[in-house]
C-alpha cells in the first residue's frame, strides 16, 4: 500500500499510529493507521483483505506515494475472525463534562485493545484500561466505554498521590503541532498584530436563554449556547466592517461578501479550527447544530481538510477553560480573530447606580496593516451592542425573540 495524497500541496505525512501489527489479518476499508499531515490527522484504510506486513514505523515521515505496508491477499481469513470495519465507523457519544473524577498520577502500560480515540481519552484522563469494561468487537474498548467509566467514578487506589519522584519524559512533536508552531511564530513576525478590548453585559442573552432554552431544545434538537449568539453577531458586524473580513495577498487586499467563520475547538490532537460556511445566512439553530457537528468530528479526529480551510474570520472561546482575558493570535491568512472569555459577576454602573451584572471581556486581535483602529474598535463595539440587545440590533427591532430563536 502507498500513502495516498491527503490534499493539494501536501507532499509528506507522518505515521502517527499503527492500529494493527505485522501478521494481523485485515479487511478492505478497515482503518489500519492514523497519519498526520501538516493540516490534519487522517485515517488510512486497508485497500484489500489479507495478512499485513508493516514497513514504515510509527513516527516515520514518509512521502506521498511511498509504500508503507504490504498486504498478502492470498492469505486465508483466520477462523473466528470478527470484522472490525463496522466498529471503525462508530460514532462516539459527546463527552460528559460533569462530575469528572480526578486523574491518576500515571496510567500503567497495559497491552489492551482499544480504538485510537478511546486510547487518547484514557491517556488524557490517566485511566487504567484494565478497569474499563469493553463493549466493542473482539473485546475492544471504545470511547463510550471510557465515558461510562469516567462518569461512574474511580476507586481510591487510582487517585493522584505525589511520590516525590523526579521523572521526565520526552516525545517527538507531531507534524500538525510542528506546523502550528511555525504558523504562530510567522504570525507574530509577519503581521502588525494589535488587540483591542471591550466588555459585554451578558444579562440580556442569559435572560433570553433562561426563558427559551427548553423550548429551543425541544423545537430544534440542539442546546442554546453562547457560541451561536457570538457567531451571528460577528457575521452581522463583518458585513458592517468589511475590512475585518479581508486578507492580504501580496500587494492586494481581498475582501469577502460572505462570512465563513472558523470556530476554535479543543481536540485530543490539539486545537482544531473547523469552519462554519456562510454563517451570515444561518439561524441560531442552524449555527448551534453546525457547531455541535463540527465539535464532535474534531474530538473524534475525523475533520476533513475542506472543513478546516477557507475561513475568513475566527472566534475562539478561552472562557470554557476559565480565561479572564487574553490576546488571541490571528489565524493566517485571516486578518482578525475574536476572543471570548469567562463570565464573571462584576459591579458596573447602570443609570447612575452600581449593579452586579454578568460581564464577559472580549478581545479582537487584528492585522493593523489593513484594519485601522476605527474599523477594529467599531467592529467590536457593534458586536457588543448586538449581544447586549440581540433582538433589536441583529434584527432591527422588527422581530420578537421567538423569531430570533426560530420558534
């Protein structure tokens, strides 16, 4: 088998993980490896059924078209062999955030069968694989098994206890992480990046969510979160300030009359930035559904290159990790990025009186080469005003909240 081309301009990839061993019998379309390009982690399916012999090793950098394994198609299927093709296509449930147990100090090295995602989640949460009940074919642990274990609690023997040891570990950066590192450094070196800040009173949106959240979920089958409000507000503001929705190409400025908004998502392999296409035409329910779909694919490592390229503006939410304030780095070749942060009750002046309101600090990092202070400050102020009065400013005061939420 040769490495197929993952996409244009990609000439080499890295073998991130073999999911089979030499001598194993594999089936056509069975996922046998994960490969890292400089843009995404991709799956490598078997091209035929037979006994596989691995040539490349994990961590090897190989060129597109290079032979990485052989499959003996004359080999007979072993007795009792169970297909793994159907299992490789399973859709894992969304992760559960509540009542997450404290991670253990370390996870013992155990020769256990598990899907790549299940292994990654167990590694992140330091879960002992022997304590997880497998439900996959051939006794393999799947993501759902790990989620059930995490929400069920752990015994006292796995709770972290400091030992006083002074160990260290070293591992090679993935190709995706190496590429990301270079891109981030180039942004700092090649752009005139500046950040402007503002604060948003989140009470109107929180009141709106509280009033319509249940009806919204029953009607549309998705939760009503803050990301849809921010995405919609940004799409409207980009129309008002087109330079924020522009890019530099040589000595020319390219502006767009559509808003392809990238949403930063934390995934096991690192930060992924899938794109919501034509966000300016979407309702809040459509945005929520698309955010959910892309976030699940990101956490499963199944985002395609098309889903992560071509954005014109980015929104990142450090608030989910507790960030109060930050200066987000521009996602090249875009010219601006909006940073959301945590919501904290703060004393503010309302009509000459001090009141306690839920306040979020927001930040806009932008390339000062094409975006002047007037446009950057105006854009952020427009986003603030829409969020503080979503019905009036997003829809001009002509539609009730029910229409805003698609009820």
